[in-house]
C-alpha cells in the first residue's frame, strides 16, 4: 500500500501544480480539418482522478480543491467531441473516466450543488448522446466493424454517467 501511495504522490498528474487546459471541442481521429487534441482531455482526467484519490486517502482538501477546479473548468468549456469515428471511442473512454473522477468528488462539501449539477449536465449533454448513438448506430457501419471494446467503453460510460447523474 505504501509503495502504491508513493507512486501516486510522485505522479505529476497528482500534483497541486497541475495546469488544466480545457477546450471547447475535443478531436480524436483525423477529420481532415481539425488537429487532434484529445491528449489534453485525457491528461486532465488523469490529474482530476489522481488528485481526487490523494484527497480521499489523505483528507487534504487542497487536492480536492484542485480536482474540483479541473472538473469545473471542463464543465464550463467542453461542448463537443469531433474527429473521425475515433470520436466514439473517445466518448466512451473519457466519459467513463470523467464520471469516475467526479463520483469520487461527489462527497466533497466544497463542491457546490450548482457546480456539481453543471458538471453532470455536461456529461449528459456531451458524452451520453454519443455513447447512446454509437451503441444504436455503430457510426453507420456493420455491427461487426468495430471491436467489442468500443461497445464496452461506451456502455461503461453510460453506466458511470447514469450513476453520477442519479
């Protein structure tokens, strides 16, 4: 347990110095127009999650404040996910991960109900529709075109978002 804690505390994602970089649009997969920028999202998710863990284990509110800052920043900026078909993989993976970071933070007394609800709305408005659309339509492709992990990622995101949004 101590070795695991030491790995977490050495990780730059778990540092109070982490600088989030929220975007209005995330692109995964080359669409011929927009540069891919999904790395900023998955790194900020990793930071929010690691900081939330540090708070839960240590009880130090500084880590919760930083995790909350990251989640609120993305809730205030992200309006969509684009790119080629990889956007659906992004909606599954990152939707699941964001919902889990927020679920850890749910009990943080300083995360206002308004901010938490704003975050939940972003999850329901940005990620959930993509998760659902992929599972229903599979991006217009034959059902066996995508690997099962794409379905599983989107199912996991839908479940995590459903739990988070009650």
